[in-house]
């Protein structure tokens, strides 16, 4: 399953790049980008079997993950009407634009 996650992220990257290549922001006034909210604390692993796995994931997420509210800021940043044309075709993370 971990291979599928990596491949799906790569396919998303290629799809966004193709959409950006076909749509110029100056003619359509639409900005196309892709983003990640990062690792967020949630109950996504609540149905995983195994007490040990739940304990390991709980500790890991507790140490490295941000709150879902903090992760959602990237989502809101991506749809901000004041975002510049430099975000067209870019990757957004932590409310920053990465080319």
C-alpha cells in the first residue's frame, strides 16, 4: 500500500504540471497549484488493528504532527484570492509557495 501512496503523489504532480502547461494564468485568471497540509493529528488510524501499532502511531503523531487547524491553514492559503501568480503550478506547504 505504501507504493500506491508514492505513485499517487507522483501522478498528482504530473497531472498538475500538465494542467498548468495547458492553461495560462494570464488568459484564464485561474491559478492551479497543489499542496500538502502536512502530518496532522486526527483519528485517521482509529480503525487500525493491533494495540502495538496504535500505540506507535499515537506516539509518532503526537511528536511530529500539527493540529488539524494548523494544517488547514495551507488549504485556506491555497484558495486565497490575494495569492500571486507565482503560485500557478507551484507546490504549497506551510503557507509558502515552492516552485
